[in-house]
C-alpha cells in the first residue's frame, strides 16, 4: 500500500495550487519542469515554491482533502501553510 500526500505549490504571482501524489519531490519536479507531466495550470508560472505537504492515510482521503481545500478561501489555505490550522479529519 503506497503513501499518499496532499501538497500546495505557490506560483511566482502568489497563486496556490493544491494536488495529491505518492511522491512529493518527484511531483514538484514535474511541475517545475512544465510539460508534459506537470499540471497545465502551473506551466509558465514559475518559479514555483512547495509551501505545504502532509501525509494522508490513502488515496481516497487525499482526494477528499484536495477537493475540500480547493474550496477554502485563501486565508484558510494560508493559515494551513503557516501551521495555524490543521487538516480536517476525514472519515475513512
């Protein structure tokens, strides 16, 4: 069973991108390199900065957290990045 992570990347203009992966360093490198494996929405928006990542229990939990965080207001995301907020507990 592989480990899953949720992560956030900040673009040069300050936008936040949220994603999931089994390998944060590899995925961040793909985003930095751009095409073909990096997220289309991050292409040409570097330099990129990995600002947050956390391990989750499984892919389903990572996906639910990603969906939830993408709907948060910016202030709530920034509080999570600063460590002032914890990830919500997700029922399995």
